[in-house]
């Protein structure tokens, strides 16, 4: 018998994860506006006074 465990995370507005998602989405939108066939892997991390945007275009 197999056992599956499902987990999820829910964060509220202003949470760093939400901010990171907005930044990554903006990068993706800008790329696709210039190249509709563009392929993007974009990750964003934030800390106090610091933003890292990493990935492949």
C-alpha cells in the first residue's frame, strides 16, 4: 500500500515569497514581450536591503 503526503504553503500579502514572485513575473513578462518564444528560468531571493535575481534566458 502506498502512502502519499500532500503539503502546501500559504503566505499573506507582503511576505518575501510574494515579493519574489512579483519580481520574477516582471522579468518573465519583459522577456516574453520582446520574444514570445523566449524560454526563461528565473528565481528571485530577497533579504533586508538585498535582492538576487538568478536564472537562465
